[in-house]
C-alpha cells in the first residue's frame, strides 16, 4: 500500500437472493441523477438498473420501464420519483414486481392522472417557473431549479441539474392510469419534508392512502441527490422485505 490510499471500496458480487431494483426517474432529472444511490445499492450487492424515461407520455414511460424489466431477473422492486411514481403505479402491475418504493412521488388511483392527485392542494410557487416549448414540453427555469427543485443542493449541482434537465410533455401529466399496482403490492414511501415541488402534506396523504411504510427525509424534492444514504435505506427496506419473503417461501 502506497501513501495509505486504499482506493474505492470493491463492489460485492450480486446477492442472488435479493430482488432487482428498477428506478423510474421523474421530470427534470434523468437516470444518472440516481448515480449515488445506484452506487450505494451496488455496494450492498443489489442489482440495480435506472430507466431513461422519455417523459413523452405515460404509455411511453411505462413501455420504457417494461423493456428494462424484461431483461432483469425477478422479482423486481420498482422505485419511482415525482411523476415516476405515476409510471410505477401503472408499470408495477407486471407480475414480476414484488414491491413499490415511492420517493416524493405521485401515486394516482385507477382513472386518475398525476395532476388529479394534486388537485386538492393549491399550486406550489414552482408553477411560476414552468416554461413550455412549441412541442408542449415543460422546462424549469434556472431560478425555479435553484429555489424549488433542489434548494438544498450546492449551487454548482443546481447548475448541473439545469444544464441536464429532462423536460416532460405537459400532456403526460394528464394521462390516466388504468391499474394501480399499489392496491395489491407492499409499498414504501420517502416523504421529502422540505419539498417545494410536491407539498409534504400531499406526500403524507398519498403514503397513508396507499398504506405505505413511510419514512420522512429532511430534504427537498431530490433526496436521491441531497440525502442519498437515507434514500438508499428506504429502498433497502423494501429489498430486505422481498428477500425475506423469498427465503420463507
């Protein structure tokens, strides 16, 4: 050993008794935004894949998740953030899905859209930061990212988010789910207690409605960036549950 440098910890071989984790990102982020959580799950020997959702329609995003799941071993723990919660609510009806993890996410019921889920709450201030292009895609202004999407991240990371943001087609937020996987699958929910995009009170209401095991994280809307360890712990709780159930069976 030279200079006392040991290098990064080695990744463990995948635990074959553990489910595969599949992550569906939400709006204004992408799969690489989950890199820290992905690395932490891999260090726990958990196989994990993050989907690059097109954010063009609910059907397109569900198809993207389904294609990824088709290449994974089962069972699967599906993770969704923000609008990604709507995606896993529909995609989670696949028989390979054993559990759902919602991270500051929407979870519509049958016949509801993402927008419907939030109708009982007044619009948050972030709405003023929406910018829509000719194709109907919603972007967030730089100010909205700094003040609402990721106010608890360093400014440099906010600027990276702004440069790499993935806009969502506004009509996707109006697409309705036809099945709600949370109705017959165990759920976990990470409430972002300082969220300025989705009111924490709404998140708590969703967690209660879907009978999820709730965890409260002291974070803004992107806890996978600001609180990666705590976010990973929520996912691992679902992984351990599914792993334990497999061993019993």
